[in-house]
C-alpha cells in the first residue's frame, strides 16, 4: 500500500501523482516497480492490471564505429550500439555535420547502422553517431572512412558481409532485417521464408540495396527469414538467415460473466485468453489469490473456475488475470448467491446400506421445517476417492424416502447426501454418509477337456482377464456314478492347464473348475468326458493296409459306374416300351430296377464314429433338421438297445448328473457314447439324398472325438 506523502499522493479521481520520481532514495527505496490500483464496495473488491514504471536511463556505447578502407564502388558499413530507456534515437554525423539522408546511397537503420553503397572518393571522411533520449545525449568515438583506388573490373564471387540478426519484438512494432552483400558484378539480394510461406507485400519495404523492413508486426510475421545474394544471370548464390519472434500481449477471447446461483448449486466462470507466448491465468477472489479446495476447482489450464455446492460465503467478485512477457490484462465477474426465506431444512437421518457388490440402498427422513413446498429430493452420489466435480445426482419424488443406487463398482466406497428442492430453491445439504459395496466373486472360467490317452485327460481354460479380481482356481473331478469329488486341486491365477492322470477308461468322468478370491468361490464350469472311445478306436482301427484300401477303392468306384450304366439302360428300355404301347412291361422294368439298385454298404464296412451328445457335427445337425426329427435319449435307447451293463452305466451317468451341483451354473460339454448308426426306412424304395450329396456323404465321419 502506498501511503500519501510529499512525493506521492492520490488525486480525487483516484489517480496516483508522484511529484519527485527517484530511482533510488536515500533510505534505499525506489519509485520504480509495478503499480496497480484497487477499488472496493459492499459487493466486493477488484484489482487493476499492472503498470510498470521505470526510470529513464542511457548506458555508455558498447559498440563504436571502426575505421574502414574500402575500394571505390564497394560498400562501407558503420555501427554503434547503446542501451537506454526509452530506446535512444541514433543519428550519424560526417565531419561533424548530419549525414544527408536524401542521398540514396546512404542508408540509416534504426538500430544504429549506417550503410554506404557504390563508394566514391567524396564519401571519405570522419563519422560518429549521436544517441538521444529523455535521459541523456551521448556521442560515440569517431571512425575514418578511406576510399582507395578506382572501380575494379576483376570478377568477385558474391559474399554477404552482414546477415539478419535474431529479433524479438512486439506486435505493431517495426522490424528491420539487415542484409548487405558485395561482389563483382554487384549481386542481387532477395528474401524468402525458410518455411516456404510468402512474405507478402503489405507493410513490406526494402531499405537501401537489400535490407528488409516489416511495419506493423503481427504474430504471423514470426519465422526464419533467409537473405540470398545471387550473381546476375547465374545460379551462384550465398545465403544468411535470422529468426524473427513477434510477441503479443495477453488479451481475452472470452470474458467471465457475472452470474446468480441458488445455494447448493454449482457456479462456473470461464476465462479464455490468447497471446504470444501463451499467457498464464491467475484467479483472484476479492483481490486475493484464489486458493483451491474440495469445492473450488480450476481446470483447463486455469481457464475454468468451478465452485461446487456454493454457499453465502462464496458471494464475491472473481477476477481473471492473464499475463505474459509482452503484457497483462484482467477481467472480473460477480457471483451472487440466491437464498430464499422459508426453504426446507436439510433432510434427516440419511442411511446407506450395502445390498450387493453393485447396489446400495439409501434412505432418509423428511426435513424438520418448511416441508409443504417440497417438490422432490435429489440424491448426490460420488466415489469417496473422486474429486467433487465427479459427483452425479438422481432425482426422487417428494413421496419417496429411499433410493436403490445400482451399477456401482464392487469393493468401492461411496458418499451420499440429500437435498430437498422447492420451486424457490434447495435446502442445505444433509449430513454425508459413506458406505462401501460388497466384494465380487470371479466370473465363470471357460473350460475345455482334451483326451490325451486311455488314462489321462487335459483340462485347459482361457486366460483369466475377464474373470475380475481372483486369487486362483479350484479343480474337481469324479466318476459320474460317485458322489465324492477328488479335489480341490488349487492352481495359481496364471495357470491355464492341468493334466488329470490315472483315470479308468471304462467310466465317464465329470470335471469342474471355478475361480475364487477373498470374497468367495465363483460359479463353476462343468465338463463330462469318456476315455472309452480312445480304447475302442485302437481296437477297431488296426494299422492301415494301403494296397488293400486302394484295391477296395477301385472296386467301389467300378461298382458305382456299373450301377449307373445299368440304371440308364433300364430307363431307356422303359421309354421304348412306353412308345410301343407295352405298358405291361412297366412292372418288369420296376422289378429290374429294384434288383439293380445300388446295394447297401454292410454295417461292418461303415465308419466307426460315435454319436456325441451336445457336440454333434454341423452335418449331423443339418441331417436331423432335414428329417424334421429331434431324437431324445429314450428314442435312442429304443432304436439302439445296449447291453444291460452299458444301459445301467448310462442311467447311472444321467442320474448322477441330475443330482450333482444343482445350484451351479453349468456348461455341458460333449459326451461320447458307444458307436451306432441310424438307418431310417424310406417309403420310396429309391433312396433320396440331400441336394449335392452322395450316399457316402451320409455316413458319419471317422474323425477323432477326443475333445470334451
């Protein structure tokens, strides 16, 4: 705070007047620095943008012009450089007289450079520069220019004596990029941008023989500029480059707007600023830097201010300050908190009870005061570990005092509170209650059974990514006619296979797998498997005699061809008899056709593949669909009676299965039975085959059936 004194005091209109500005006072203080003003009334307080005050100064010259001897027709360059506030104006003198700027061969650049092109003998002399600002006037040392000899006609490659410097300026200023080149003949100087974008023509000017001046800079002028010196009529060239950075002070694209909000709701202020470099945004509350908390959050690089669950203490003036190295700006907005008399008091007795791993029951009682105008309640829900802005709400009717909150995450803590709403606003929030959902057991694993040999099967399952959190697996197995399981076999969570050995090949086994964690066992997956097929296949399928099989194939093919010829001949004879009116011959033809029809393949020569329940091949299912029949177990037993031992064993399988694990969700795998074939009687003596198939195609495949 600045206290009124003889040197500095505030005027009636609020301005600050400093009568004797001093850089350093006797007590060590200084009038230099950043100033801002503050205004306040009963609504709040605002602070202005900053203004920097500096004392005018001028340093000594740190670059002086140097003596030069140059051939006639060449180029001379003198430079002096000095720092000061404000920026000094530099003028040149020749032989103690101001340089004639009307001479087009003389070019004065703003940063203290004098260029003389096409030198002549009369250009010789003594040069110095003069720097002036409100703080001082200073003179550089003198330098002598000597022009020697006459204009040379000897060829010289182009050469750039001085290229452009790297510059950092602010928008609306003027940039001068210097480029001075020599050579014989005189080179042609051109400019381009390294990124290939055009330089443009508006505000562009060439000073002297090759200097580029850009007036009224914008951010789009930033880039790397390339100066090229070309020998006329050739591609011989030399280049130099320098970067131009144009800064822009911060300015607002979107100002924060004053708003009015009821108690308990959310207030959001948005402040978007641009500039080069990108500005930093700071928020103030009644002139003090705003501190974030559980209910005050800043997002999107501080461009969005959110105040959750506002109360009367949040009513204030909020300011957005945008600042970068080129300048600063500020904007303000007011938050008015609406509070109506006679609103309900907070709901009472809020309770939350866990129902399941994903469900919580929340209940409450009506407020104690002002309940007549209540139009409903709003339940506020949030994960206890989440920030306030992640909260969501569920609306409840005014006659309901409980809500079942679903779709929650297992083993997670949630916070709840209630507000009562009227047409004029909401009550204050009730007390917050926190409760956790139950843990969740793992999902069912996918189980597959593969027969390894007559005494061993392999249980495999998919990796447990989709099972949820689990500690491992439990594996059980038993003979289906027994009630006692072997197991559990405990397996780690990263195990995906297990071999079950020393099994009896004459019975069917039930294999059960489940995943477990600290919350209990998940539902199990059950598979049935029989090893009998492996033994029978070894007996029924001796090693193949390739020569004999080949001979049988040839015989079979020959029989089919002969049968086709006989059938065609029979049809021709029938047509001839019809043409000559011998209808009585039809009966003979039919008898001949019945005698010459394709013989049935003996059962002993058929493929020995067993029927698989719940795992039949697609062709088998299609055949059943075509016949329009669904065969159940009773019909199979009626059509294909088995031995008493086998029938009793199979009944034991079914009864054991029906009694085992009645509450498990099971997925039944394939169960191989004894081999059998199905021969259906057709009313037509000629067999009918599905379109595109042959008699051989209806015989079951003789492939391995060792996977459960």
